[in-house]
C-alpha cells in the first residue's frame, strides 16, 4: 500500500529494510537450539563472536571458554557473525571429521586463494580443491628431497653464553641459521630470513585488524585487496628469489615432474612469485611454530630438572619431552573446517547443513582430564604407553594434516639437542610464572619474554 504522505512511505520503507536486514543477520540464531546442541546466545551483527570483536578474548580463549562451560557435552554451538559454527570436543568425532569423513570436510571455506596477495593465493593452508591437491603433492616432494642437516655453525651462536638468557632471542639466532641453510643457501645474504621472520611476527593493531578480517570476513579481505605483513617485503626480495636454494629445488622438481608448483590455474604467477610464496609459507607455518615449541620445551625443561636430566642422557627421552610439549603447547590451538554437504552425526542424532563451519579445539582437547590424566602437568612419560594418547594430534590428522610435521620435529629435535647437551637450563629471577600465548594466524605465539639461566656443561 502506498500512502500520500512521503514521510510515512519513507518510514515504512525503512522499517521494511531494517526488518529484512534483521531477518538476514539472525536467520541462523536458533540453529543449534532446534538441534538440541548447547550453544552460546548470539546478538545481531556479531553473532556469538562479540567477545572476540570487542577484543575481550582471542579465538583460542573464546573456544576454551565454551569448551569448559559444557564439560559433559561432546559438541557446543555458536554463531560466527551469522554462520553456525560447531565446536567438536569428542576426539572420536574429530577423527571422523579429519580422516574417515574427510571428503565432507576437506574445505576451510576461507576463499583466500582469490586474494591479490601472492602469499595468500599460493598458500597451502588457504587453497581448496584441485589447487590444494597439486600444492600438497608438490610440497610433499619438495620437503622429502630437502637437505635438512643442521650445520655445526649453530655452536657459534652458543659460544660465550653463561647466565640469564632471553631464550627467544637465542632461538631466533639459531633458527635463522637453520632456515638460511634450508631455504636460502650461501649465494644470498642470510639477513633475508631475519627480515622475513621479524615481519611475520609483527602484531601491531593494524595487523590484528587484518588478521581478523582474513579469518572472520575473508571476502572483505579479498575485496579490499589487503596484503599480509610478510607480503610487504615482496618487492624488496623478489629480484633475488632466483638465486635461492629454494628456487633451485623447485625448478629441479619441475624438470623431473614437468609440473609447476603454482598450478595451472595461476599461470600469471612466475617462478619468482611462487618461490616467494613458498618461502613465506615456511616462515609463517614453519619457522614461527618451531620457535614457539622450542621456547616452550626449554621453559618446561627448566621447570622440570629431573626430566631435563633424563633428556640429556637419552635421545628417546628427548622425543617424549617434545611430544609432551606439543601436547601442552600445540603450535595450532584450533583447526577449522567447513561442511561442504549435509552431514549427520549418527551417534548423536543431529545433522549439520552445507556451509556450517567446524572448530576443532586441539589445545582444549589436549588439556582435558578426560583425555589425559593430570593434563596440566608436564609428564613426558605418558607417551611411553601409546594407548593413553589417542587424543594427541598437534599437527592435525588425515589428508590435510601438517605437511611439514616431520621436518618440524627434526628441526626441534636437533636444535634442542644442541642446547640441552651443552647447557644446564634453570629458571631465574626473570623467568615468567607462565607462558602468555596469543593467536597468530592459524597458530599461537608466546607474547611475553622468556628468560632462563643457561650454564655451560663442563666436559672433561
């Protein structure tokens, strides 16, 4: 009905627009209620995500809060903006999602492979479909054929150390050498690794906004043409990519297979572009997680001297200590997936629709007393009995598990072995009472300085 009054017509039109918008943003607010899944209530525009939007909690803390709030339930529902999200707490259900029923959940659903950012559009973590399959295959072969021997010049960084030490700074110096040998070679100044590492580790307010858009509103991130922090160094280093060891390894692989790592759908990306994107992947999803796991490992060994002594005398004990560190301080606190077709959780008699997102709370599962006895304590000996660690999955599971897990374990083992075998590691006055962890892209990073006392071991 059209009224003669312009103001009345305008008022009715605005009311209709507001009603349509309200209906759109609240369409799924009762999604979990009708499925009898416990859930966090939502508000328009923010969904259940208002604590994260307002900066009161990061993703990991928000998920942990919901995980603990419903201790007896296998699933917890929430709403991300307006899309239903299911937090899966049950390890058996997690294994089905990541492995048995992978075909239903192979997608992350971020769509960032359409980004103008060369590092995002060629990033294995953000790729989907055929592109992901090709990238995964090529990276597996590349990693398999890499020479990952740790060089003796690590000892140069350790010479003269005696007393209170910022272990994050020390580990950065060691890992700079490791990743230079692995990716750059001797033809280029190794400071490229240092610059990329510092850029990748930035957490300014602007970077936090970009991160939030990239992970919560990826389409907005793509439309605005936003670049990640590490991509800002693209023009600075692209001219030297062809001289890197990584570039030569990629070209060698292409000559053997006749395939390009940047896939047929991205012919516009040159070999230099591709090399830089793979290099950035190694830094963000390789270097930074290794750095944080090593920091956590040394911190736990300093607090548990008896474990440290066992580790120093037995390589098997070091392996157990690394696994326990990965359990308590996993490199990835959550894994995200997207349901690509209707799926039924048979045992619990409810289904989720296509487009629903899935959150797997790895850190919370690892710290749950139902899955690990005395879960908050550092007890490497628990891994001597493999039957007791069925919920252990620091690198994920199934076809989309971490492609560089074996290389990461080798780097962590070799670097920590050099330190443990040359120093007694103790706490000091500046050692923090706990590690303060914050989210960084898919993973976690330690946000406070970790000081430990390193005393050289006297060899007779």
